[in-house]
């Protein structure tokens, strides 16, 4: 096993991310202790996919797109939200936890902001853009031209995304709390693991 010494804690061995997840997590007993490493990123990705789908559904309803172009609307929002969340969390959050690269609170804060960005901000930006394009092509809603009336188009976008502010605030809160819980659980398990090893 390759080991690297942490700059702040030279006596603490730092395990390579791939080795740790491939060997230690899969063979750990009981498995309930490592749920955050095994399922945490997937859980956060699913939450973002569901939230993105709900936002897209609301936009489609307002633009009268309900029977048309479902796959074209939902795949970029829901599927990409899941893939990006899962990938970014595994790459930026889990690696930093396993590598002692930042303070624990900084990592938790970063995880919460990343989750809210990919689960709420990303669908709020992308859903109306897709909806505008499709409703303009299918003539289901009078969408202002971006070249002739950009201000009216921006106002329409603002109207669509602020239609249900309670849902947006609740989504942000739930996403941030979920990401912070999963990340804290990962940190707690890993620090206990390192403590037992030393």
C-alpha cells in the first residue's frame, strides 16, 4: 500500500483514495459503518436528479409543454444533475477527506455549496432555457426573442424561477443539510479509522 505523509500531521499516514475505497470500504464489517462512502455520493446525486426533475416539471407546466419533448427536457436536467453531483462529490469532497487536504469544516461547507449549486441553481438556469427553446419551436408559449427583447426574456425567466420561492428555499435547505450530513459521516468514519490504525 502506498502511503503519503500529511504536511500538518507527519505522524499520520495518508492512504491513497483508490486503495482505501477499493479495499477497505468493500471489505469493512459491519457495512453499516461505511454507508456514507458506499452510497453517499449516489444518494446526493439521486436527490439532485429528483429536485431537477421537479423544477423542470414546474417550468414545463408554466410553458404548456406537458405532453411534448419529455426526454429532451428531463435528461439534460435530471441525468446530468446526478452524474455531475456523483462525480464532483467523489472527486472533490471524498478525496479531500481521505487526503487531509483541507480543514473538516471547509470540506463540509464546500460539499453543501456544491450540492445546492448542482441540485438547485443548475436546474433553475437550464430548465427555462430548454423550455424556452422547445416552447418557441412548438409554439406553446409566446417566448420573447433573445435578440429583439432580451429584457423581456430575462423577466420571463425570473417569473418562471420565482413562481414558488418556498420550494426553492426548502430545496436549498434540504440539499445543504443532506450534503453536510453525508460529508460529516464520511469524515467521522475516516478519522475513527485513522485513530484505530495509529
